[in-house]
């Protein structure tokens, strides 16, 4: 009984850490006790690395309401974002833009000792970005930003967990064949890639390069190519990290309750 309670507590503590493991959505947690000026750890992590197009999710893990405002206690708000009150257990989301490139400071206006920073970088030179890839599957909370290079534009994406695939739809009038380069996060589609399809026709004419946390796929496309599908060994989980942990916790809680009732009846 006590072991199960301990496991539950550990899983609950891991929830905020799990959601920050994907580059496209970074979580900044407001720690319990942050309203006390003697507490040293308020926003965690105090410095976050992110890129244009990423979503920063500020979660209030304290027992009192907080707010998050861009700027600093000394210079005041800079007008980029202001969350208003974030009640305990609630979240505020902000999507980074090119105007945020550099060090983005933020603080709590009610508790000015609470400060943090986001180091915002542009996407790789020569690359475009399609955001929220994976939002159409599972709980919709586990999403990715995919950088790509092509004379065409990617206007949408679709993840198919059954086929373990992601499909990108391209538009744009071009007059010559070219290469499409995709920087695919391993959490979205995990290598090895089992196949690549161009408009429902499989092609073996592609190259793959593994980098830190991503797989770079280069595939030649024609002027008429409208869709590119990539099949991997796994795709973004049907349930995101938070939902998955909540599901596990629910199972353990159900088992614990059933055992408790059984023992109570036997007594």
C-alpha cells in the first residue's frame, strides 16, 4: 500500500519534467513557495533555450496565483506578453516569434524577485518551419516544430499512428526539380525510416543523416510533388507524456482502491 502511494508521488513529480522534453513545447514551472522572497528556486528552469515558433508553457505549481510578464522588475513590462493571473494548477502559453530573438526576460509583477530568461534563436539559416506537427494525434499536446528546406512551402502535416507515418503537404509553383530537406525530431518519427512516399508512390531515392535529437531526411521531389510521407519505427505517442503519466497514475490508483476495499471486506 505504502509502496504504491510512493510510486504515485514520484510519477506526479515527473509530470512537469516530461512535458518539457520536446523542443517545440518548453515548460517553465512556477515552484511551490515562490511567493516567499527567501525561496531561491522560483521559475524552473531559470533559463530556457528555444527557437522561433516554439511554445513556452508557464505552469503554476504554487498554491497561490501568479503572473508572468515579459520584461524585468527594473525596466518594467516590454509589451510582448502578460499572462494575467495564473491560478494554481493552470497554464499560460506564449508562442515565440522573430521579434523575440535574443534573451527574452520575464518576471512576476506581484513577486518581483521571481525572474527568468528565454534564449530565443532563429531557425537554421535557409530553413523554414512548420509548427504544431503532431497536434492531430493523441491528446494533441505533444507537438513539434519541423525545419525544412524547399522552394515549395509545407502548409500542413498529418500523423498516422497506425501506419507510424507523418505526411507533409506542399504547395508552390516551381519550374525545376529540387530537394526537400526535413529536420525531423526523433520524438516525432523515430529512425530507422522504413520508407518514403511521394504522392503515394514509394521511393528509395533519399538519404538520412542522424544528428542530436533529429534525423535529417533529404529526398528529391519534382515540380508536381504535393505530398511526402515518412514511415518510421515509431511516431509521436498516441498519448502525450502528461496524459501517459496520468493514465498510469489512474491505473495504480484504481488497483490501490480495489485492494483497499478487498482488505476492508476481509477484516
